[in-house]
C-alpha cells in the first residue's frame, strides 16, 4: 500500500488569473506547501503544477501521481525480471569463464557446478 502524503511543496507554472487560488495571477515561481486535495482540484482545472522534491528536482504532477510520494518509488520500479528454472540450471557463460582456472592450475578448464549441493 502506498503512503498518502497530505501536503506537497509545489510551484504553479500556469500564467494568468488563478481562480482556485483566490484570483492571484500566475505563475507562482516560489515553492510553497499545498494540500493534496487542493493540488488535485488545480490539476483537474488544468493548472500546470510541479512538485519540488528534497533532492532539488522538480516533477510535474498529474492525476496519476499527485497523491504519491514521488521520488522514493522510482527506485522500487527498476526491478530485474526473475529468471526461469531452465536459466538457473546452467550457470551463465561469463560465470563459467570466471570459474575456469580457479581451482588447480591457472590453465585448468574444469567446470564447477555451483548450483548443485555437494554430497
């Protein structure tokens, strides 16, 4: 379950009268804290909103990401696919090359099966 953030540090890139902000004129270039509910209303109204993250980067907020804790979930989405059982039976060729010559003489080409337990 994702953590829901109550407030975010944002800027508004939309120019002109911002009726949802009391009629002030945009863009609002100085970051300020705004509730997630108000951010959602502004995005639906067509405002271009940017969240300012703690590492100094800016993320454009959309209907899909304005409730998320942006920046922290990015690391979790870069997962490698799980290998199938057939791929795990044979060690990869690079690993086999690294294992050649480890035991015995440097010129030995004895293969070691690291995936089968020893008896």
